[in-house]
């Protein structure tokens, strides 16, 4: 399988472009972000314009793991058997009992 440059779905600050470069080259995205900000402050090239162009050109990456929308998960990604907090709290539905 060929390795492709894609925007990161996990290492996202603005658009995931720098996170995608970090995943592609195997470098910590934080280091790349520091280099990017340094270039932007010193005015070397046009890093802001380049980032905007790459934001539209680089395709979206796939999520590496599927997360559960609702409920709890343990570290293995399996649904936890704990009950939801709302299940343990019983509310009195009779709002007219005070009158």
C-alpha cells in the first residue's frame, strides 16, 4: 500500500495540514508547527498563503479508529458496561404534587 499525504484527523489545530505532514514524514507535528510559526514570523516565503492553498489541495485523511458516539469506552475501544448517569437518578415526574 502506498503512503499518501492527507490532512490529519487526529492532529488538528486549524485544518490538519501540518499534522498530516507530521504523520507522513514521521515527525512530531509540534516541531513542524514551531518551524511553521518561525517562518511566518520571520517572513521567509509565504507560509500563510501556502497553508491556505494546501488546506484546499490536500485530501482529507481517514479516521484511524472508529469511536463510539454515545456511552463509555474502555482503552480497547469496547463499550463499557457502566450505566448512564441518568439511569441511576430517578426523578419525580409529578410536578403538581406541591399544590
